[in-house]
């Protein structure tokens, strides 16, 4: 019986409790496997993302110019910084390329001494003129090396560079290339001073160009009576009459029978009596069967003309031979074929006799003191003298 019971006990089917435990264990194992797989996939995804980020970063690093200096990167990232750097550079270049005398950028020619110091044409001729008036050797204001028209040379590179630098308009304060600044200030600037078109009849208004139209629309001078306008018209007519008189005089002189001209050169000299004064004189020349000389002086023989910025040249015609009959001579100087002198036309007259062989000193009509300095800086003053003899 015992054997039968034991065998029957062995052959009994398993209970439900016995079956649940292995199933739970299997489920837990499956869950663990799933979580492990999920975590593995998440890790792989994160690794892929990091790899992609690393690749993109590597690409960015490759494309970014890592070897560029920080200043260049800063200029690329901040355009305002770049413009400020350019402005500073332009300002520094302007200080380097300016004239050593007037500290301004050149508008025309730029000269340099043997050591390379820069001088604009106006200052260069002024230094040469001062040296001639003092009877000294002209020197560079920086290094004191001797300067002259033969030793100094033009610096074309500086002239071109200065013409490209921006410069501020004196009227509107806007910046323009230096080479176009004059054209802007004279013809284009809206703030440039302009006269009223009714200035001929006495309007004294002068203001910005952009206000001209409004002013002329409200100007009172067009509505004034003829009696009020007549004074301004008389002044304008007097100027026109003077110009017309000179023109008519020149036409009359060209009808004279005896006309002669000479191309002359005045050279500087000094006397023992007036060592501090500078004079100019031509060699003797022949005209109307007589011998003549032209003399000139600076600032009407001022004692120290080098101390004055305003300079002029006056000249006189001198008869060197004897004459038995009076001669009424009209004469004037003008630019000759070998001269670059800028001189206006002013006709003078003198009656030469045995007692009056020298004319008065008359003004040589130069445009300004700069032109006078330019003539004084030369070794001589070349000009053409026209003379007209009136037969009596």
C-alpha cells in the first residue's frame, strides 16, 4: 500500500501554484531583457547623436578659420569695429601725409626734401621766397637740410594717396574724397554760401544754397521802386564801365603805328645802401630806338617784407638813353611764351622826357600773395612787356 501510494503521489499532476512561479520568473527575465535592450538602444541612439554632433562640430571646426588673428575675427563679427578701425587708419594716414608746414593735406603738388619730409607747393614756394627776401639758403623746417627747386622733388605717390583720403566739407561737415572736395564745395553742397539773384539790385542776403529758393520767393527787392534800386545799379554799371574802358583802350592801342614787345627776365639783386631790401631788374633792351630797363620791388620797398604774409610786386619802366622829344608810352606786362606767370591786364601810361626818365611804380596785377611767392621762389621772373608809342 505504501508503494502504491507513493507511486500515485509521484504521478499526480503539478498544482497551479507550482506553475505560476516559473512563469513569473520567466516574465521577469523577459522584462529584464527588454529593459536591457531598450537601454542598449537608447545608449546606441545617444552614442549616434553624440557622434553626429561631434561630426558636425568637426565640420564647423574645419570650416572656421581657426588660425585667423583675434582682431580679424572681431572685425568680421562686428562691422562697426571694422569701420572704426578704418576711420582711425584714415586719420593716421592723414596725419602722416600732411604738409610739415601747414599740417594740411595737399590740394596740388607735394614736394619732399632729400630726407623725405613733405611740403605742399604753397608752403614750399613760401619758404623759397622767404629765403630770397632774407638773402639766406632755404632749409627744410624739420631737418634743416637745404631745399631748392633742383634738390627737392615731387612725391606723386603721396599726392595720389592724399587725393583718395576722405576730407570733411567745411559747410556740411560730410566726408568726401579729397580729390572731389573742391567740386562738392563749389557746386554740389547744399550748405555752400550763395548770393541772392537780386544782388544786382541791392540785396545783401547770403546764405545756404538750399535756402536760396525760399529767400528769393520772399525777397523784397524785386518789389522796390526804381528810385530805391538805382543806387545798386549805378555801382554795378561803374564796374562794367571800368572793364569796358580798359577793353576800348586796348583796342585803340592796337591801332597805333608803333607797337613793340620784348620777352624779358627780371633777376634779383641788392645794393650796399639797402642790403635788407630785395630788388629786381632786367637787362637793357631796345625799343623805339632807345634803351630801356624794367625794375621791380617787393611790397613797395617795405623794410622787412619777409615778416608779412601779404605780398605784391610793383614795377617801373626806365628810359636809359637820352631823348630830345617827349614820348608818350603806354605799357603793360603779361605772361610770355616761356613763363607761367598768372597776371591780369592793367595798362599804364607815362610821358618820358629828359627830366622824367622813370615812370612811377605800378602794381603788377597778380591774383594773390601765393602767386607772388611762387615768382619770388624762381631764379628770375619771366614776362612779356608790350609798349605803344603815340606819335604826336
